[in-house]
C-alpha cells in the first residue's frame, strides 16, 4: 500500500478582512491576514505536504479592497501564495474585464468550470488544475453560484451553467475528459452555498471520483464535515478569523482518502504569531486609505448594528430611511447585502461609511400597484429566501410587513399605518442593481416595474446621498420597530 499524509488548509468568503481585531478583555488579537499568514507558514514548516486553497469571495468588504478595486487584494493574496482558488460572485463586482485583469495579476491558478462564452461555447476561465505534491496528483475544479450572473447580466456574451444539474454535468465532463488513473484525489472548490453543496454531491456519479467539496458563499460554520454520496463537504465560515484544516491520508493504489481529521482552527495571537512582513505590506495600503478617508461625518447616539441580513436591523433601518427621504417614496428597499459591516458608530468617519456601503449605484423610483407591492414582499419574506443564500432587504420607516411562516403567507402590509390596497398605486425605490435583477430577486419583471411609465432615476450615486445625509444628521438613533416581522 502506497500512502501519504497531506494537510489541506482552506478559506472562503474572506471579504477583504485584512486586519486583526482586538478581543476585548482577553488581551489577544483575532483574525487578520498577517495572523492567518503566520498560521499557514507555521503549518507549512511543521507538515511535509501542505496545500492551501480558497473557495471564492476574496474581494469586497473592506475599504482597502474597494479603494483599489481588488488590486490590493490580489497583491496580498500573492503574498499568502494559495495553491489554487475558485471564483466567488464578488470577484465580479468591478466588472468582467477588470476580473480578467485581476486574474492575470494572480501568481496562482484560478479555476472555474461553469462560466462560458456563449457564442463560442468556450469556458471563460481555466476549468481545472492538477497539482502534483509528493508524487501524488490532486485535481481541482471550480463551480460558481448563479449569483454571479447578477453582476454580469448586461454582458450578453457570457453565460453560465448554473443549475445544480448543469453544474454536476460540468464536473462530470471534466472528470470524463481529463481524469486518469494518476489522479489520486479530486476536489471541487465551490461557491454555491452549503445546502447546494449537499444537493450537488447527491448528483455526482461515483465513477467521477469526486472525493471532497470545499465550499463557500453561505458563510457556514461547521463542527464536522458533512458526508453525502461518499463526498466530504466542508466550509470555513467567513472572514479571516478561522481556517479549515484537513489532515488526510491518501492511498495511491485506490485513489482514495483512507483516513482524515478536520477542524475549524480559530486564528488568534494565542495560536500563531503575525507575519510581520505581510503586516507591513497591508499597512502600506491602510495608511493611504486612512489619509484619504479619516474625516468625521457624524456621530450616532449609539452604535447601530447589522448582525444578520435576513432580519430588520438598526443600521439597515437608518440607511433605508436616508434613501427614502431622498427618493420621496412610500417604500424603499435596500439590499441587506449592500451593508457590509456588522456595526457602525457612534463616531462615523468617511472611512466607516465607505466600508459599510462600498457599492455605489443608482436609485430608481417607480410607481406600482398594491398588488405588485404585495407580490414583492411575499417573495422576499418567504422562508426559502432566508437561508443565508437569498436576497434580503431592509425597508424604511412607515412600512410594516408581517409574514406567517407556517402558512407561507403575507398577512399584513401597510404604509404609514394604512393597509396596502390592491388597486391603489405606491411609489417604490430601489438600487439599480436590484432593478436589473428584479425578476429573480423580487419576482417582478422590469416591464411590470415600468408599466406606469413614471420611472425616475433619483440619484446616480447612492453613496453620495448617504454621505450628505449623515453630514447633516447628528446624534441619531434607530431601534427595531417591527418593520419586518416573521411569525
């Protein structure tokens, strides 16, 4: 029996979490890429055969990342030197041409099998890579979520096999065409969410020989791997505060894992020492950002929070109210995922704002009937949308929506204390990104939105609206008011 031990370290959904945070009261630092790099370096020294992989969404979430449009992220990732990464949907946030530029900057392979140039039926990216380690061959393939199409919808040349059946067929195509007896382990780097990973595993044929799915997108924390259809499935939560670690023994004769241990390792200063050279490199970017954006905009009466995108939050309420005032609308829908921090304040700097709300977009106002308004809230509040993979919203004051989970029914929808009537008309405003993706996100077509003929672009820069609103509103507070209620 020819066996060998390997260690696979894996991250996902790091979202520009570059800098460590202080754990109050425990006198230790948490997360940050210098500590993460310190741990990876430590494992690479301790273990003979180590692979480090990333399952998407390295970019978006920090001002360092957004200020440089991901260029800083790739430079920092080059320092971490992953062996292979898969694309996440946020890698497309700055457009497809810019992504292709970032891919050329990377000193590591970027794999994806299910994004295609439709007219040529040709894959957009390198679909797989075979990494050789200690005489063993590891095949890695990347699969991305349908959410990526939201960012590149205007580019009609690009298509994607995004249903799970289509994604599984792409995996099969790679295995059938490129896998041979020399491949000892086949690993999927996915960015489709944990529940979808399990469904995908069910669809994989045993003959394709997929051993492992290392996933992302749903920010799932696990205590142990899930095993579905003899495929091990893991994910490492979100940010740089932890890293997944597989210690496996692979049999070269049977091309299989015969032993494994997995754990989620907390990255803090009690586990490892920071990589000082990387720390200095990141601080170079940070200093530039600080010089540009460390001016105070306003002060809240208290810290406002956004701990969970599926429910009403105090920070979400404030942002929705600011936009609603500007748009002069009855209903303002703000994508919860547009708010990229879990808390902000009491002191709010321009840097805080840019980190909190990095997406600059239009806001468009429409006039729609009460029937369509009820249809929207029924769709966005349904339980299936609140699974950490759906598109959820924050709403402005004066709106109350109550949804009964058991009956799967919207039971109350009122505006300014008056129940919404089917035949009346209401003004609704939302970000241009959500208008562009209105059918999957809101269950309303663009034609239905524009049927009244009164569509208006209220602003071309939501970020500027929010900045000016904060400058002129001091000592404000928000509570949870029952704007969105689930029974």
